[in-house]
């Protein structure tokens, strides 16, 4: 269970980095313009939820 939590946390960090890149950098905004900007936005939000789930799994495995 701890390994799953670590894998989920790594995937969440990668998703948050993608979301940051897509929304906050010039090249990301150029790549995801107008309505396509929703992709990195929702990936970023989903990654935060995934990180919370990973933290819950890690805590649960330690009990």
C-alpha cells in the first residue's frame, strides 16, 4: 500500500508540474490557448486530489 501511495504521489507531482507549465509559462500558454487551457487547469486540480488520496493511503498503510 505504501508503494502505491508513493507511485500516486509521483504521478500527482508530475500532473501538478504539467498544470503549472500549461498555465504559467509562455510556451505553455502558447500551446494551450483559449479553451485548450482547461486541460492543464483540470490536470492540476485532479493532481491535488490525487496527492491527497496518496497521503491518505500512506497514512492508512502506516496504521
